C-alpha cells in the first residue's frame, strides 16, 4: 500500500522493472553470496556485503538505471533491498529509504501462508531468530544512512493518513488526499478493511 501511495504522489513504481532488477541484478548477487534468494534461511553477511559494496556499486547502478526508465523519483521495493542495503547504499548514496514495519505476529502469520515457505521454517521457534536478522538490518541501516523513514501501514489503513502524508512530504513528493483515497480504498476493500477516511462504518461480512 505504501508504494501505491508514493506512486500516486509522483514516484515511479514499475513492477515489471522491479521484477527484472530482482531477477537479473539482485538474485545473481545473492547466489554469489550463497544466500537464500527469499531471505528465509541463509542470510547475507553484513560484513561481506559492506566489504564488496564499493567494488560492485558502479556496475550495480548502471544495471539498475538501465532497467528503470525515468529521470524522476522511482521505487525499488522488497525485503531483499534490506538484506543487501550496503550495496544499494554504495550504488545510490543519496537514496532515501522507507522501511515498512509490522508487528511480529502479523509478519509471521503472513509468511507462513506463502508458497515458498515450507518444512522447518513453519516451526514457531524459527521465527524470532529470523525476525531478529531483519531487525538487525534495520538498526544498521538507521545507524548508517541519514534519510531512513519508518512507517507502520497498519496505522493508516483505517483512515489515519497523517503518517503517510508526512512521508510523502519528507520525500518531496506531491500529496493529494483525494487521489490517495481513490488508490487505497479498492485495496483496503479487497483486504476487508472498511473504515477509511471518506468511507464510514461500512459493515464487513465474511
């Protein structure tokens, strides 16, 4: 939902380009690090990513810019960006980061219903350690990059748009509340959230 708001506000979020970057740039790099492509099992080592980031940064940037067809602001989204944040930071040192947060239980509940998670990963004992790896990435990112914005989408899906509006302004994009409502309402409706600003007290039925 955050990417939809940012796209509505003037940033390019090209899903085809994001998919191509992931398949042709990000995942080959993860394979070279012997890391899990989905960020579930083997995680890239921060020290190794940091060490080689300056070596691969120029090539990484050229490859990504060869896929993203815009001179304006654009979005790459995915958990793999967080796993490889030193490389992204070296390639795009002025990039601004948006970290979408969610409560631990909600993350685990969502993950265990995906097709690519199976076997021992479904054991509840696995998840705290796994979550700590991502939280460690977020802490390292916050300690190293100046412009990191954290947002909790669960706090604005019920019509409390202050945080997402502030994010749009922080990113120097153009906020239009009406366009944001029009973009979000169909998504929220599909996910059975029925009380956004401008849509009041519509009953949910299962």
